[in-house]
C-alpha cells in the first residue's frame, strides 16, 4: 500500500528534545516549593501537559488552575524550544522526500503549539506541514487515538494509506491499534525497542534511512 498522508510526532521523532522533559516536571514543582517524589518523571512519561497539570493538583495539592500550571511549565521550556532544540539527523531530507512524493504531512504532538511552531520554524521545516495538532487542543493524550483521528480527518486519507511516525511505545501502540500504519523512530529515551520493533510496520534507527520507506512511497 502506498501512502498519501503522514502524521509526525515532534519530540524524540523530529527533534532531539526528550532530555529536556527528564527534569522539567521536578523543576516546576520545586519552583512552587514542592518536593517531587522519585517516580515523577516515569509517571509523566505518557501524559499530556494537561494530564500532568491535573496530576499536580490531585497528587501534590497544587492550588493553581490547570491553565496556570501549563503556562508555568511552558515558561520553563520556552528558551529551549525557541533557541536550542535541534532536528534529528535526516529529518529535513525525509520531509522533503515525502513532500516531493505527494504525501500530505501534519504534526500530532503533546507539546504546546507555540513551542513546537517556534522550534520547527527556526529549524526550517515548519512549512513542510499543512497543520499542527496538539493533545491539549484535541483534549486527549496519545494514550487515546483522538489526536491521530483528528489528523487523519484533516488529511482526508484512509488509515491504510497514512503512516504515523512516533518514537514512544505507548503512542505507537495507540496508533497501531486504531488501524494506522506506524513508523517507529528509535530514540534512546524509549527503552522498549524490542517491543517497538515487533509492533512497527517500519523501524528506523535513524531518519536518514529513507530507503526503509521505499515500498510505501508513491514515487
């Protein structure tokens, strides 16, 4: 089956940026005067920012609103996304190849829109995408298929001809279970590489491995 659409995750897939999330949850809590528990980063691993904000309220008693919490976390992230986040090797070349093949592209990310757009614009690839979907705007995390379904509706393609690029096992599993083709992009922050390799239709150690997509490309 040749693809007509592709949905891209950002952090860990297009951007080498997951390390910034390793400590952001703890840093934000400490900025409010709370001491985080040891398992906080693991708990947040599969959450959207809204889900994390609700967790702060529920588990730590943070009295700020969810909007205030999300704004506070984003303030800590702004400098990194505006000035420092870098593309993974081969990202731009892959996107250009897909566009040249007539494949429509969009973003589906857990990171807030303005941070993603700032980073991708600075890196020169924002124009490759027709639109950006975020979990906060859709109202669901990637533990549910809503964001992928919203992106699919926008692209106007069939699931069988739409490839979802992700690095996280839980998100890949969600998309695969929902009926999408999935391309796994290896990132060192995701330890379950054997499970990912078994699940994925395409497994890419690096985005430079465009040849692995050959059977799916229209041209």
